[in-house]
C-alpha cells in the first residue's frame, strides 16, 4: 500500500508547501481519503486515476476540493466520481455545497458518458469493499459526525483517526487487528490552546500522548496529520518533546509504502 498526503498550498516558486490547510490522503494513486486539496494538490496523472473518494466528515478543509475536482473533469469523465460517506455527510454535501447556489448539484448531471458523481453511503462500524480494499469506518469524537478508517489492501493495514478529540472505539478496533503498519492521528493545536482544542474537538500533543497510551501495539509507525498551519512549528516542537521514536509528522512530497509480511518500507 502506497500513501501520500497532497499539498494544500504552494510557495511563490511553485514548490509544494509543508503547511496543511486542507486534507487529502491518496492511496495507490487510486483512492482519495478526504478531498480538501484534491483538485489543487493532485498530479495530472492522479486526476485521471482517482475516481473513488472516501469522506471522513463534511468540514470544509476535508471537502473543499471535491466540487472543483468533479468540475475540472466534467466533460471527460467516462465513469462517475464515486463518493463514499456516512448518510449525514452526504446530506450536508447536497444541502450546503452541491445545492445549485454554492455549486451545481453534480449528482443530478450527466455528461456524454453518463453520471459524473455518485454517492455510496457507508455505515460506521460496517466494513465495505472498494477496489480490493476493505475499509472499516469508525465513528470518532468530533464536533460533527466524523469517521476514522481502518484500511486493508489484503496485505498491509493502516488506520487513521481523521479529526477527533479523545476517542475510544477507534483504539479498541485498532488494538484488535492482526497487523497494523501505521496509524495516522490528528494533532491540530498546541498545548496552550487546550481549551480551543476541547471546544472544537481536536487533539493537542499532551492529549495525543494520552491517546497513544490507548494503543496496545508497538508494531506500527505513528504519523501525525492535520496540524493547523498557524501553529505548525509549535506543535512540531511539542511533539518532538514527547520523545516517541516511532512518531513522525506526515510530510508533503514523501511517499509512504507498506507491504505484506515483514517487508515494511517507508521512504
Ligand atoms: Zn473537522
């Protein structure tokens, strides 16, 4: 399994910036998890290969790129962009984004080949199959209905929390897995903004450390995602102070790969 995080913004010289304003993770150039930066951060090749988009929740930093992605491809899509989400999230997308006022309701439109956007509703706690991947959505503790995911491709398994405050079921399910190659955990705010983190249902490094204590297993790497760009340096130094060897901040431009058996490689 190959994973990368798409860039959200670019420096003046065109190089991808490290700051994560928007969230999109891409698996094997085929499946996007969230679509915050999908239209602006994907490669031209990925624009042609990604047709499946799994959405954790409807906050703008996780969905902003979806309408633009479909729009960019509208005339050329030979198959629809398939959006997988919980019922509440699909309802929010249709009511507040694809509502003809903010953007066209693509789910009602067709091009010369047929529909351009299709929804598939998933139920938290129930696995679904997608192009050879088994995906288990798990409800987490965010301000709005939101899911983390456990994703298995038949050999490697990763888990990601998405946006969340302290949560329980996610860790129980992760601890029950036969194998886990990596867990991606959010950490939005620095410790001094603990009140804001509590209000907005996010983690700080100190609370993240308590979350990691719920993880029974020592066989996986821990990648930190969703650091608010304004606090990136502070959060990174507070994470470094935790002195956890297997913990790293996920990096734009780096490709993470995990294979079956013991052939785990991360470059
Ligand atoms: Zn959120």
